[in-house]
């Protein structure tokens, strides 16, 4: 029979506008055609493999497998095998054609064809030049000879499971999708997250059905548990994608302003210790205002007037702050553990340059004043930083304005903490009374030399000291025979931000005027708050390191010589500069200038 001149390739048939040819028609034409003559001399049996176990999983030659099947089916018939391993007798053609007629090809076509009766060649791996099996690259072609120099059947390659769409190799088949729902619904019509079946064929044509979860399957299951199912939309409406043709204009993001706000709020999960630190520092900062406010609240209760009036007279006439007796000083309150919370808030540390003899008297000069002198209170009014351990045998008293001891309630708090007045009488009494010999031996006082004037220059990362014309403390030390001990507090000025005097000169002049007539001034400052980090009167959490320098020896004189006063003042300033130069790189690494002595 003559060959059919029509092309068999589906692409060529579609190009020539011919109707598609099914796989069954192609098989019938192949059966009707005259079989090609078989050269029996070219057919060679593959030699059996020695020691091969039939039931083992070791791969066997294809010819051996075909021979075994042929002998089992018809022991008396000759088994002819094509060099490529296909049976070429006519009975096999007819049985295969009848099977194809009974079972039509699937929608996706057979694994080794394109669905229209034409085989699809297997493309090699473009990256590796072959297929990778168990970590090794397997070539697509096999070349080999047998014992008699004839081609041998290739060894069967390891099974690699691939989907039917990759075997078909056509874009049209990939677009159709190979998944179906549990009830047979097509994959395109399934809702997102629905369970579908995926048909997978191996190279032998076996069909496997496995569950194919969607990409958002797990998320969809969780969402279905939390909310009721929505009404099903028509399939055509669900598949319409208009994102390319539509445009959305979004409003502002809720809460975005809080993340970019100038005020940084403290989180709620702050450790308890930090909350207690903030509480103690807050109570001390508001002690003056709080004491006066509580007193006036008590005055609003008439039944308390018989108690409040005598107390008010006692406050105005008391000399407890200047007599030097320290009768109301409470060592238990000074050593309370609550002050360790106060000191660890910043944190603050006290350092000494050398030990001090407990048989002498001392005047500690504290620099700088800062805004509220938190470092001086922590180091010399409490035992939080270990003053008694660093300087054993010395009783130190922190001095403050005499007007503070005329404030109801606050003056009792200050006297219990061992504070005293900074007046000349109070200083001389403290250094001439008490001690082992009753003449002030082992006594010490701490004076914040710069005072309120220096607080106006307190700015972060700078250090300007009002000291050039301050010589009264030197004269006091000479009259009482007390050695001068300079103290430099690194970080005291960093605890608050203050209004810049150069940018507001009139405000600065007003502050100086208040200082001249009232003896104190009010710097316009701010720092952080209780529940935020940017606005409030609470000091910043910045380290404060108080360094106690070497003492300057003093020769006692009732009438100090001005030249000797200048000499002691010069030695004192030099010791301050020595402390600064030795420790500025350790405790003032973020400084914006050097130490300056002004006024």
C-alpha cells in the first residue's frame, strides 16, 4: 500500500488547514501498511548478566525482559526483537490497535505523544547536557557494543516522577491545567484554597492521583475557621482581572503619625526596677514643690491649724541648719536601699584619685553645678555610691541654700539627709565642731562652687565653670585649716537641655536680674518625662562620673593673705584641669568642647 502523502505532524496539518488526525487513525494506517522486512541476522540476543537475581531491584537489559515476557506468553513461538526493543509481529500491532480503539486518549494526551498520534521528541537538559539522576548526569544517548561488536540495549534509567504537563511539552497543555477538584470540578473554577486532585504520569504511562494544595491553602483554612464562608460568585466574575485598568487612591495610614512623632513614648513592658528608679528620682526632683504643696493642702483643714501654726514658727526660727551639730542627721535614711535606685537611674559612679586622711578636715569643691546637681546629692548626701567605703572616717555634709531650710516639710527632709546651709556661719561651725577631738577632725563639707550662676551655662556635652572670681571657699579653707579637694562630675551638664542664652539674650538678662535680687535663678530647661523620652522635668538617663581629685594642702590662718589665696586658687584650678585631661577621653568621649573657666 502506498504511503499517505498527508503530513502527520499536527503543526504542519494545522498550517495546511487539514483536520486533526487522532492517534487511533495513525495506528490503523500503520497496521494496514506493509511491514518492513526484518533482517534476522541483525537481531542479536543480549547476553544474560551473570549472577543477576530476578527478584532484585537491580536494573536488567530490556532485551532480557522482553524475552522473558515472550517465553511466558507463548513458549513455542519464536521471539523476534527489534534492535530498539519493540515487538514487530503483526499480532502485536492488531492487539495494540484494538486497545487504542477501546480507550480513547485523555485530554492531555499520552505521556510519549502530543495527543494527535505523533510522538514528541524528548528534549535534552540545556543546562547540564543530560538528565540528572541521583546526583550524576545521565547522557541522553548511549553508545556501546556487545561481545560480538553489535549494539546492546541500554540499561534502564532510574525512574524520575514528572508531571504530565512537562511530558507533553506544549504550552497549550500547560495552560489547560492538570488539577481537578474532589468532585471533578476544573481547577480554574475552584475557590482559592480548595483541595484538588493532580494527575501525574510517569514515563511508563502510569497515572497517579495525588492531593495538590493551593499556594495559600494553609492560610485559607485558618481564615475559614475564623469567619463564615462568603457567598459564591459566578465563575466569570471571579476570573476577571481588572487591576491593570483600575487605579486606587489610598487615604492616610492610621497610626503612622505616632511612629514618626517627635515625642518618643516609653513602652509598657518596662522592667520593675527601672520603674522604681524613675519613681525615686521623680520624688526627689519634686521634693521642694511637693513639700510646699502638701503643707498648703494641710492648711486648708482648720482642725490642723493648732499644729501647723507652731510648726511654721519653728521653721522660721530654727537654727538646725547652721549650728553644725547635725542633730537631725539620719544615717539609716542616708544608707537606705532606695538611694541605690536613685544612683542607678543615670547611672552615677563615685571615683577617688587617692585616699584622704581621716585626721584632717576637708572642703570638697563640686563642679559643675548643672541644673539640680543630682550627682552631688547621690555622692555626698547618700551612701548609694559608697562614700564611706572610699573615704572611711570622714563625715561629709552637702551644703545648699539657706532659704531651702525655710520651706515647710522640705527642710525636715533635707536635715534628715544630712544637708546644711551654705552660709559662712554654717561652714565654720561644721568644720570646728564634732569629730574625735571636738574640733572638727574628720569633718568635710561639699560646696557646689558655681552656684546658680553656673546653672545658666549648663548645656549637654560642654563644661564651663564659674570659678575665676570665686575665692570665698579658698578663704574659708584657710581660716578653718581644711584641705581643698576639687571634684569634677563628668556628665552633670548632660542631664538636661536648656534654652540657649545666645539665641535669647533678653531671657538671659532677666535670669541674671532674678539672680541678683533673689539669690537664685530659674533656668529654662527640659529633659524627659515619666512616660516619654523627650518632654518633662525628669533628667535624662545619662551616666554621671564623679571624680574626686587630690587634696590641696592648706596652712591655717585667721587672716588669709591675698597672695596666698591666689596661690591656693591656682593650685586648685590646676588640679581640676589635671582631672579633666586625665579622664576626659574616658568619661567625656562625646564632648563638644574643652574645659573652660569663666568669670
